[in-house]
């Protein structure tokens, strides 16, 4: 009888361990961050943003932007050419070692607005041309230290 109780106790322990591992894996997956960019080309919103649509905090280790095969930059603004039709607004320069992006948070990487004496259509066309060919790369971690990578080539030509 004691041996039977020992075997049952062992089976219950093994079953509990398996269930615990499965629950831990699901918990890790349930707090995964999902970093992405938004490119906005409308009269009242000419911007590029970095957002976390996941359920967990994204710990951003590296953000780089480049045009073509050019050198990587820490700011999208430095890749935008001057325009007679829009003016660039202040935005983020990625100079820290880490940025924490909570679920639902958005960082504005670049923004512009039409100059007061110019039409919105001309500003939009210049903004579209300025963004074309820019590559954005982001390396980030979740709260457990698992690494992720996000890359996007902005293509505004159809």
C-alpha cells in the first residue's frame, strides 16, 4: 500500500511539474511586445511613429535608420531632405542605451506640417518622396530577455 501511495505521489508531482512548465510558457508568450512603425501621409498627420502593440513592455536596445546603403543614423530627421513645402517638427533622437515602450505607447520618430504659404497637396507629395527608400531597424527585448528584431523598408511608390 505504501508503494502504491508513493507511485501516486510521484505521478501527481510529475503532472504538476508539466502543468507548471506549460503555464510558465503561456505566461511568457502573453507578455510579448510587438513593435511596429506607422507611416502617416495625410494632410493633418505627416509623421512616422514607433509603437508597441503587444501585451508586454518592449526594451528597445537599438534603433537605426538609413537611406539605401548609407550609414545608419539615430534620427529619422537627419535623413529627410529640406522641402519648400513642409517643415519638420521636433522628434526623438535615439541616443540612450535603452528605451522602454509600454504596451500602447508610441514614440514620434519624425513629423512635418505644411508651411503656411504652401498647399497641403504639395507638402504631402514632398513628404511621400522624402520617406521613400528609408529602412528602419529595431532590436528589442521582452521582460524575460528574449530578443526580437523589427525591420521595415518604407516604400511610398506604387
